[in-house]
């Protein structure tokens, strides 16, 4: 595949939340023009979003494979075998197949595709849609540096993107794919605490979100360990240490670690089914 990324015909089988996240990132960043994108799904429910953005849409997964070289698989994990059985005969050595299905290993994908198919596996998260995603990917034995570079270039439109060993992919699902939901729960609780103390709900929600955003940016920009930044905010005998003591009593740290472990294990289980 010698063409520049903006000339690549990109397809996506499945049109739900994560297809929107990843393709939305590609579209907003201008990495791929809408005219080069084709998306399929059985119903019009989610295709509407892509039509409104001038992408081609179809109910035929085979049409996506025949029109596009780079194809994202964005159905729920249990649908992946059905989809690949359906399109396998149309997959050629020119195709690059990229699965975002949680818990579906490269080995499983290999078994469902023709021998030698260029396969990559990504673990994205929802903020890809605003180009603030955290994506990791791994490649199968037939995908080379060229395919990895192409994917990295495409996904740089979605936020951070790093190649990792495949054993990290399920962990990424635990910390980041699912992690987004933990952060929303924390944001909700932070805002509810302020509502309890008398602040209007809308204002407390915005302040909670900005607090998370600012704190996260400071970790990334300072390069400091979160524990150091946390200790910097703790005046002896001050407000923060009193608040932190309550979080420690509620075992926040152990609970969050348990959540990452549970989601990672669940992702690993999905591949065994
Ligand atoms: N959501 C996340 O935060 C997240 C994070 C990381 C990874 N993932 C992975 O991303 C994948 C998609 O998740 P999601 O949350 O986007 O799911 P979703 O919103 O339920 O979307 C699934 C899509 O698949 C389509 N579909 C169902 N059967 C199909 C078939 N036979 N052929 C083609 N398309 C079919 C659905 O069609 P209709 O539109 O007609 O219903 C829908 O558009 C999953 O494998 C998940 O593990 C998700």
C-alpha cells in the first residue's frame, strides 16, 4: 500500500459508539476525507451519523471489503466470527484488517481469515471522537512495519497511539476502554458531593470535569508521578488531607485497582468463549 493515508479507502464493519469514536477522530483530524470512508451495519440506526458526515454507507459487509483496503472491525466481540466468515472469501493480501473488538485475540482473528491476512488489533477508547483517545495496537505475523506505520499515522488523528505487545491489549481495555466509565463515575460522585454541599448541579458538573481535565493534563505535562502531585496539594492539617482520608477509608485505591483487574480478566475471558 504505497498511497498516502488521505488517499486510502477506509472501511468499517459496524457503526456504533466505537466506530464513531475512531472514524470520528479520523474525520475531525482530516486524516481521511469522508468520501474515502464506507461503513456498514445491518440497520440504519447508526449509519445515519456517517451519512450526515458524507461517508458512504451500506448494509453489506462484503461491499465494504470490496471497496476498501483498510478495514476496521467494530462489531461486538461475539459478532466477529459471523462477520469474518461472511467476508473471508473477499479478503486479499492487499487488505489490512484492524479489529477493535475487546478480548478477540490476533490468533482467533487469524483462524477466521485467509492465511497471510495482514491483521492488527487495536484497543481504543471513547475520547477518540474528540481526538483525546488513548489507543494501543499490536500486529499479527503478516502485518509489517509498513502497516504499523500506516495505522499509527491514521490513529494519530484520534489521540495518543502506541504499539505494544498483545498481552497489554486486554490490560488497556481494563484501564482505558473501560476506564473511561470509571472516570465518569468519579466525575459524577465529585459533582454530587458539591451538590450535597449546596452548589448547583450544572456548575458542579462543569467544575468536576475541568478538575479532571486539569489534573490529567498536569500529570502528562509535568511528567511527575501522580503521588508527587497529590502530596503537593496536601497542606499539613489542611482540607485536602481530610478529604483524602475519607477516600482512603472507602478504599478508593484498592477499589479502582480491583476494577482494572476485573475488566482485564473479563476481556481475557471473552476470547475463550
Ligand atoms: N464502547 C467502547 O468504549 C469500546 C472501547 C474499546 C473497544 N470497544 C469495542 O468496540 C466494538 C464495538 O463496540 P461499540 O460499543 O461500538 O458497540 P455498539 O455501539 O453496540 O455497535 C455495534 C455495531 O455493530 C453493528 N453490527 C451488529 N451486527 C453486525 C453485523 N452482522 N455486521 C455488521 N455490523 C453489525 C451494529 O449495527 P446496528 O447499528 O444496526 O445496531 C452496530 O453498528 C466492540 O467489539 C467493543 O469490544 C468498545
